[in-house]
């Protein structure tokens, strides 16, 4: 039975906060990277404050007047035949205070063969999920601090089951223009399901991230550091596939050290020529590297590399992200400046 919700705000005010990772919550697609640029820098980069209109899908505090009339479309051939993509657009009503943002995140899981409990074919089915977001950012007067929020409406269809939900993202950012230093904090996916799949209420993938970045004074390079999933410790668990067995048949599970648990929260990235017409981006995600590594074999899991090219009013981006020896992913992006009055 579908519970009727009087208002979104009332439901979210009463919502308990959960610390969730993959497999522990629904709508997991909400925490996928939003653009090739973000993917190239290791994922979950939240400190960019420039023309990149897709950045606001992950951190609404990044919304600014440089995004005015920018349209971005990104698509990825994800793992296992899954495809997903994002789109974003921003419009500035007032140069300093009134920039609004709208975005879409979509994932298609592909087609599957269905069978009943007796093994009889029930035909094919598919699954897809979509989130539409509306964002706004505000510069606190006479300060270097910005705050922002995204309101998201979520729909999910998995075979004959469907679900509807809503969520908020909140963010805050400090910008020191003299040092070209940014620091940001995001609280993502504070929300609930309005309609469940089969009568069971599931939590959303709540997440807290903190990031810093800075452009070096004498080198055309901007470094990025992100601490992800700060709402939970530890996020590192032992992998059953790495358990060892002695001659007596006794098994010893993998031990995850305190240092390794802490390191899995860390993402590092670097962008060469960040202000130029050609950018080279490199990132390393420690959690992905550790969870997907193969014992006694180098496969460079966690590594990602990408490029960005600006041609007149268009910006092209491409990223290749390394997961395992058997599976990697590519991310393509196009951003178009729709304002013909603007000079380049």
C-alpha cells in the first residue's frame, strides 16, 4: 500500500540518518560520479567552482554565475553492459545571487531473461532509475563561504517493481581567492522512499564527503584531496576470497589494518593546465583500488585518467577508469555554451 505523503519537508525532518555503503541501501546510482572530469580525478571531487555545470549534481555549493547558459551531457559505458549518464543546465537570473541549476541522472541496467520458481521462462524484463534535481547556491554576504542545496525526485523500475523517492543534498564551501584554495563539505541523499518496491522501507545511500583543492602558484596544476564516506568507520572489511588456509584446513580471514581502513576514505586527483583549453587529469581512488585488486597481480585498480578539450563554445571530456583486469569503463562528456553574447 502506498503511503500518502503530505509534504516532502515534513517527511525529511522526521527521517533518521543512516550510514550506508554499497549493498546496504537503495538508489545506489545516486552516488555514481557525475561527469568525466570528476571520474578522471578519482571520483567524488566536490571543490571545483567554475564553468563545469555538471559539478553541481554532486555538490550544489559549486553553482555559480560562470555556469550560466551552460548545457552538459555525459554518458558512460559502465560495467556489465550497464549504461548511465547525466545532463545539467544552469541559468543566472542575477550575477551574484540568483543562479539556478537543474540536472538529471539516469541509469539503464539492460535486458534480462526472467524465470519463475519452477524455471519456466517469463520473458525478458529491464530495469532503470532516474533522478531529477533542482539546485541553488548562496554566497553568505561579506564572507568567503557559500552554501547550497539540491532537491531530488527519484524514480526506479526493476522488473514489475517500482519505487518513488525524494532527497536533499546540502553543501558548504570556503574559497580563498588569494591562495586559490577551496574546501568543501557535502551531506548527500538525506531522504526517503515515498513508494517502496514491495512494502519494505529501505534507506537511501546517505553520504558525507569533505574535500580540498588548490592551484599551485608556479605550476599549472591543481591538486584535489577528498575524504569520502565520513559518516561510517570503518568502511574496509575483510574479503572472503582472500582468506588463507593452512595445512590443517584452518582458515584465517584477511586482516584489515587501521591504516588500511583510514586510507580507503581517501581520493587523490590532479589536473594539469586547469585554466587552459587542454587539460590532463589523473586520479586514484584508494577504496576502489583495495577492494578490486587481485592478489599477487598488478591491475592498477583505482587509477583513472582523462582529458578535456575546449573548442570555441564546446568542451569535450573523456575519461578511462580502471577497475579490474577484466572490466574498465569509459566516460564521455560534452558541454556547450548556449550564450552567444559571451566572448571566448
